[in-house]
């Protein structure tokens, strides 16, 4: 078991030379949306109103927001995993539509058959999430291959968990992407756990990005709680992929600050580990950074939290007023 030094200094955040202060405010806003959305979903779960599991992304906001912010929404596409709500916001997902999906109401993009975000919204360039771990990787690689064959400028970004990287399709897709030099950015969100399995029992390599050596593509491991670092790293590999130089593997190190889903009390996670990562909270640290630099005031950020929470509540109220889809919907697209 890895030991954590609770007194270890928290490193200062990276400052990107590619972001304006207006970009920074947009970044923090998306991170606040992700955080407030999670809190709302947790409440809905406790009220017995959420459909299916609630997979909070608390701790992962810098990765999901910073990575997707480095893409061009007009040309690029994302294949996010189950813990990436921030990415959906960056790509334009709207609260009301998300709540119809998550509360399984009429108008849900999954037609009410699922409440955990297994929807695609091609108009917004959002594909996935495919539930079976790593099964989304070959699809994302295939999308990137198609874009390359059609000479489109598209770069594809997909995310996978530390656990998911141990499924065969991860290796098949990485190898294929590297051989074909397709424009695919793969982010491994290493949040220390795959359900209740700690990373020590998941893999024996030093870090997951080392696997890139075996595929013949670049691989890096970075602090996934540092939004501008994530942004800059992804940005440089997006540029490389757009030049036709192929895929990249980026491991973002974070911590899953909740259970696997809200039914899981995560008693198996040592409290010191959570305390270590609490000091590295991606949102609180970025907010402090913006205040310190005079880019935002504490009052403004607090107001944004309240405004966004109110917008989410309004979206929930709207969704709860909608009926469930008709029962026949359950039989559509069923083969037998
Ligand atoms: C092939 C497969 N096996 C098991 C599951 C059930 N399952 C869903 S998420 C999960 C844990 C995933 O851990 P990780 O990849 O690290 O992602 P995290 O949830 O930590 O973000 C498991 C076991 C699944 N969806 N697909
Ligand atoms: Mg994990």
C-alpha cells in the first residue's frame, strides 16, 4: 500500500501561456457546473429520484474540463467515460436535456431506458459513454481513422479509468491507433481505484503512461488536479495529432473523492488518502489561484456557485414535471 505524506507541500498550479483571463473564468465556471451538478445528483440519489447509478466526478473536474477545453468544438469530438460530466458542459450540453436523461423522462436521449449518461449527442460532437469498460476505445479509434481517411481536421478525445486500461480492448485500440497514426488523444483518469480495487492490485508498472512505449506513441503522466496543466498538455498533443503525427496517451493522476457510485460508502478507502487529496481539490485550488491573481473575487465565485445551483434546481424541477416515456419505448431497438 502506498503511503501518503500528509504534510507534503501542495505544488503551485501551472500557469498556461495560452489562456487569457477570460478563458480562465470560463474554465472555473465549467468546473463549478460540474461540482454543483454532482452535488445535485447526489441529492437526487438520496431522494430516490435518480435513475441508475450516480457516478460523481468530484476530484476530476480539472481533468475533464481542462482536457476538453483544449479541443476545437467545431471540428473535434469527445468520447467521455462515466465520470466526465465537466466535458459535457464544455461541449455545450444543456442542463434541462441532461436532467431529462438522468431522470429518465420523456425527451431523454436514452428514451428513459438508462439514467447514467450513456447517451450520444452528435450535434454537440459528444459520443459514448459505452458502459463496458474499454469497449469505447476501438469505437473512438475507428472514428479517428474515419476522420483521417476523409481528410477531416478532427481530433478525437476519449477517456478511460485506471481499471479500464486492463481490459483487452484498451490495448487493441491503442496499438491500432498508433500503427494507423490516427488523431486520437487517450486520457487515463487514474483516480487510484477501480470500484474497490486499489491501484496496487490493478497494475504492476511504475505508471500507466509507460505503456505508451509498447505502442510506439508518446505517453506522459501529469497532475490531473491542475486544470491549466491538463489544458496545456492536451493542447500540445492535439496540435501534434492534427499535424498527422498520431495518438498520445496521457495519464492524469487524481483521486476519486466519493464511492464508485453513490450506493458505495467507500469505507475501504483509507481516510488519510482522502485527506491527502482534499488538500489538492482541483476546484478549491483553482478558485484560490484566481482570487490570488485578482482574476476573480471570492464574492463573484460564490455568486456563480449559487446561480449555477439555482439553474440546476430549475432544470430538475422542469424534468420532474415531464412524464416518463411511454412503455413501448422499452421495446424499441430490442432485437429479440
Ligand atoms: C468490462 C466491464 N467490467 C466491469 C464493469 C463494471 N464496472 C463499471 S465501472 C467499474 C470500475 C471502473 O474503474 P475505473 O476504470 O478505474 O474507472 P473509475 O470508475 O474509477 O472512474 C466496473 C468494475 C464494466 N462496466 N465493464
Ligand atoms: Mg479508477
